[in-house]
């Protein structure tokens, strides 16, 4: 037993305080039989006390074991003393203010293993009762303790409810992976109950919470099964709130993984569900689904409408719980940062910067990490769209640091955004590597969101490296993905880049057709920033071919439309070209 009894006094005290032994206290499993024999030699009282303690857990206090053991105090203390003297327990303090720790997990397992199943369940039931009656503060702080004992006691229905509480408690503390573990245990327990409406109503809440935590910690694809299951059950047995949240979760998973075609009908349904809804929170979230879908669908003007409606409905106090339910982030901040991306596309770069500043300020004020990480990431994309690569890279690094620190998922593959910023910086070779890595990772995860974005910038980077055939292939692949998924926001850019690749390959007529299509799409979407780029490219090409008047007549009205952002790269380039054209 030398290994079990080893370790200096300081290590033993540290083990008590940490509720786990130091690494050098580990013992081989071969001691299992010896430990059981040693418990027997200590006598029936000490053995029973060890058994009761093993049911409570690796670490337990005198006040709890006293109520569970149902033994006179002198006998209980004698048993605890004998276990401590034998080196099987560490003791800190003096009874009745003492706490105890099994010296190694194997000691606890050995004592637990000597109990018959019925006796185990009886003791777990007793522990659960005592915890609920006399340790309410502890249960509030660590609801998973009660959940564990209810599970082991065979009180399945109550155990499932308690695992749900434990999952929500962990999620509220932003420890999402811990929450996922609790919720999965709750579902495992629940499935041992007979089928029926009671079980299914419990499952709705477990699946909804699991979907939220999975979405926040792992992303849209891992969250999809939980929300799909919740939606299936809620249609039959759920109340209006559950049906809304389940539908919202299904919408969100399709949208965030890039399936705009699949996501849009769910968003439309959410809007219909809340047209006459008095609950402003539900109406806010319906608008939330609309602005998030429409930004990628390529309808930035409608995004602004829904984002403005959301900002009018949003109250940071009234809707503070929303950041822990629908989407796992704050809708008020989202309305601002998605609205900023729309403003940038629509040709209002200064308004976009102002909206991003508001979003970041709100995210910081409410101190919600997932909201902050997403806001910073979208800010990086806005800077990319405004052709501000250094600021884009700085923001992206901050978003990645926060996500790593808080163990969060990011809604966009970071290498796509990084590669896009590197293209604008002029580092085409490095950009190509990053973009290809990002595209590979998206495909590996089965997520198509921002694939057209990544392919557009890959096309740009390849063109800058004079790889015109590869550039054209990337642009066409982006358009093909967009046609399948409905992510049309980058269509004008993809047509423009296809046109430039065709011009680079000396396919002049085809290139002009592609640039004219870019102009048509940009105008249809009211995407003035993309219209300006396409007009600038086409005007430059016309000017080089002696069509200076036509070139000026094409570009001048587009440039003249703008009322802000004259220090941006796009407007500076357009102004310089107009001066050249005379």
C-alpha cells in the first residue's frame, strides 16, 4: 500500500482543497482486491461509512454524511477516524466542520462496488433527499450533483429535469461544452422512460438547450440533429414558445451552414407566426431570422428594413435572456453588425463603420463572449468589403483569440476572411494558401456558408498571380455553389471577377458580357459598392480600347451617386479613372 500512503503533507492538503489527488498518488488497478480486504479489516462501521461516502462522491462533508449515514455521531466519527488513520481518506478540519476526500478514485470505487444495487439506490435516494432539503444553496450552485444522485436512484423523470437545469446553469456560465455533457446525460436518462407525451415534452427542452449549446460551441452542423428532433416533437406536443424556438433553431442551422434555399422558408414561417404576436421578443427574433437570411441571399436593402425593425423592438434589459436562447447571441448587437455589412454593400461605408462601432460597444456592455466574437468577426468582413485589410486582420485576430479563450465556434471559417484580407493587402501567394485551407475546412465540415465569398477572393488572388484560367474556374465554381445554396450576395463580385479572368485570357467579348452581368446583378441588388467596382473595371477596359466617352458615361453616374466614403479605395480609384478619362 506504499503508493496509496505516499505523498508529503503539502500534497495531501492540496489534494483535499482541489478535490482531486496529485498525479503521483495514482495507484494501479491491481490494488482493488487489497482495498476491499482492507475495508473489511477495518470493521463493519468503518466499511459502512466508506460505502455511504462513496455514494455521496469523491469528496464529502461531515454535515452531509451525518444525515445520510443514519448512525449515532460517536459511531460515525469513529468510522471516519479509522478510515483516515488507515490512509483511505484525507481529512481537513475537525468534525462536525470537517471535509473528507477519498485518497484515490479507486478507493471510492472499491467501497462503492461492495454495495448491492438496491442498497445503492436507497443511499442515492437518501442523498438526493438530503441535498434538496438541507443543501439548497449547493444544489443551486452545482445542480449536476442532484442530477447524478437522482439518476443513480432510478428517479428517471426528475433526473432528466435536473440534468436540464444543470445544462442551463452551465450555459448561463458560458461553459457550453460542460452543458452539452449534462444535456446528453439527461437525454440518455430520458430514453429509458416509456414513450409518451410526458417524455416527449421533457425531451423538447433538453433538445432545444442542446441545440443552442452545440451551435455556440461547435457550429451549425453539429447542432442540426438536436434542433431537428426538437422541431419534430414540438409540432405534435409543444407549446407556442417551443414550436417557435425549435423552428428558429432549424432555420438557424440551415442558414449558418450556408443553405439559404432551405433556410428561407423557415424564416418566412417565423415572420408569419409573429405577425399578430403581442410578444415583442418573438417578433424581434422573427426579424432577426429575416435580416440574417437576406444578407446572404443578396437582398441588402431588405436587410436594412428588418434590422431597423429589430432595433426598434429591442430593449437590452427586456431581451437580455435572448442571448441565452435563440441563436445564442444578442439580437440587438446582431441587428447592428449585420446591418453594417448591408450598409457597406449598399454603398454607405461610413454608416457601416458607425453601426459596427455601436455593435461592438453593445457587445462589450452586455459582456457576452459569443456576441462579442461574432460582432468582431463581422467587423472584419466589413473592413474587407471596404478594402481595409490591416483593420480586417486586426479584428480577425481578436475574434479568434476570444473564441479560443472561451471555447466558442465562429460563424465564418477564419482562413476565408484572413485570405480575403491578404488579397486586399497584395499578398496573393499567401492569400491563395489561406483561402484554399479555409475552403477545404468548410467542405470537410459540410458547411457551405461563405464558400462563394472564399471562391470570389480566391479568383481575385489567382488573377493577381496571372493564373487566369484558375481564376475563372474559381469564380464559376462560386456561382455554381450560389445557385445551389441561394447565397447570392457575392454574385456580382463573382461575375466581375469572371469577367476580369476572361479579359486576362484575351476573351474580350465574353469578359465584357460577364462584367455587364455583374453590373446587372449589382443594380438588381442595389449593391452600389459592387456596382462601382464593376463599372470601374469595365470603364477602364473601355478606356484602354479608345471608348473613353462611353467609359465616362458609364462610371460618372455611379460615382456621382455616392455621398460618403470618398477616402475608400474603391471611390479613390473611380475618381482617378474619371480624371484620366477626361
